């Protein structure tokens, strides 16, 4: 008799444990952990528009195999007029879906998690001066950001870089211009640098000023 009662108790405990496990798994399914899914970049275009009117300059980089092993490859040199002020805007796409996905819009929506950093040949621009803010030691160097976080984590309106302003210096050829996008969820602050977070892309263009 005792053996039968013991067996019944074991069966009851087994069923109870199984029920708890099912409920627990169901709760986990209802509340899956948040994931930071990286964006896919197939096309990046830098668009320099002269503020006083004139010819817009476009320079592109493309990923030749979409999500494959190849990185974005720079297609064009940047050629700007000397002593001219330009507004730089960015067109960033993922062309794998149909229609294309505008990653620039996604970056704008997640502006508290992204920042563009820039490096360039010293003297290429009269404003900003210097050689850019890429690298921890250069993080405080001037860049003319024209946009800020709409919901900065620290409330300070930290820069983003989808829109920037540049005034070229005197003519020179064979200079360089680098743009670096950092993904910085829960990291971006007023003092975060190009070494914080993960690099979404890092592109270097040849820069000519005529």
C-alpha cells in the first residue's frame, strides 16, 4: 500500500514540476529579451551641397555582395571647390529588401544610440579646423554638427552627424576624408568617443579641393 502511495506522490510531483516548467517557458516566450539587431548597410552616399548655391557633390560607397563577407567599398573621390561652405547630408540604404530600407531614417529614430565621427587632412577645411574627432584623444576637437539627439540619455542634446557643415580651405589634392558611424546603445554620452560602442562603418575617401 505504501509503495502505491509513494508512486502516486512521485507521479503528482512529476506532473506539478512539468506544469511549472511549461508556465515558466511560456512567460519567457511572452517576454523575450531585447536584442540589438545590427543594421545592414549596402549603400552610403555623402551629399555635399554648397550653401550659397552651386553644384552638389556626391560620393558613394557600396557593399558589392550585400550581407556577404565583403565590406562597403568606396567608389568615388570627393572634389570640392576651395573656400566654399557645404552642408553634408547622408543617404544610407539597405537595398536587399524591396523596396529599399532607409537606414538614415532608422538612425534618426535611434539618434541617442548613434554618432558619426570624422577625420580629414589637417588644413583641408578652414571650418572646422584641425583634423577631426576620430580617436579618444581627438574626441573634443571641433566638428560642425547641425543635429542633436531628440532624446539624449543624459539630456544634453548630444551630436548625431546626419547633417554637418564644412568650409573648405585653399586648393589641394590627394587629401583624405573619413566618416565613421558608431553604434552606442546605453553608451552614448556627451563625452563618448569613436572608440565607444561598435563600428557600423568606417569609410575613407580621397578629398580634392580645387
